[in-house]
């Protein structure tokens, strides 16, 4: 129907609390050449499914070109790297017990859920925002690497599992040196400075021991 599986893909599927890429798939080999909008991308098992805006008659084995909506990708990357930064800033302000319990990165805003025993005050929220923007202004290179699980745990500790344990023998570690290191498969910036300004919008206590922070980058 309107779903396509590729041998390899540039498109990021909805995963790890981050929304999927959108863009275009072009098939020049078809006569006339075909092109179609990619409106959704998701994982089913180990397979990545591209959902198109219409049914597309592409033969199996055809070669296609992928074109990602770069502005969308960049904004999602900003919100994902900013999530790691806000997590680290909250830990610095509120204490070492802070861990990520969940997160969602959308285009217009991002949300992070943190383990904390009480509601966050306005003063604490302002301090978290200031600490986050200080990390942005430090222009820290964001490193990403694939490491065997044991090696990653020995190098960075069990704190790499923010929001739950990641499956697999090989982990992708996203490291902001001196700030935060997490096992994460999401799209990220190359430097904290690319996040621009982080603005915390509001906070809410969503359950016993879990507080939520809404923010933008």
C-alpha cells in the first residue's frame, strides 16, 4: 500500500521519545520519475517502515533517494540535546537523586520527567534554566560513539541508563564531557552552543516522585 521498507535509510523513526523525520522519497529509475512525501516513520521489530502520503508503485529492488526535512530534524536534535542538558542541570540544582523517568521531544516544545520527591519551586526552576544555558554557552563538543555494554558501563557508570535500560550488546553513548553521558539512539547537535537558548516554560508534579518540566530550545 503506502508503506515502504528500504535496505538502508536516513529517516529517523519515532523512538526514545523523539518524533520521526519527514521528507521525500524520489525514484528516478521509474518512468516518469516518482516522488512522494514521507509523513511517518516507525519501527516494527528491527524493520523501519516509511509511511507515504499516497500509494506508490515502486518495484522491489528499485533504487531511491531520501531527502529529509532538515529544519524539522535540526529542531528535534536541538530538543533532544537540550533534554540531556536540562537533565544534567536539574541534577546539579536539585541533587544526585535526579534521573530521567521519561521524555518527549516535539517540534514546538520538549518534556522531561524527573525523579524528585517534591514539586519544583519557581526559584529552583530559574536556577535549572540558568545552569542549562551556562552549559550551552560553554560550547562543549557533543561526542557520540558505539561501545560494548560492559565497556560503556565501566567508563560512564550506570547513570547512562536514563529513562530505562537500553537493549543490545552494543550501546550508542552520547557524551557531553563533564556534563552528561547517556545511552541514546536519538539525533543530536554537534555542540551545545547549537541549542541556542533553553527556555523553561513550566513544571508540574505528575505523580508521587515524578515531576515534569516543559521547555524549548
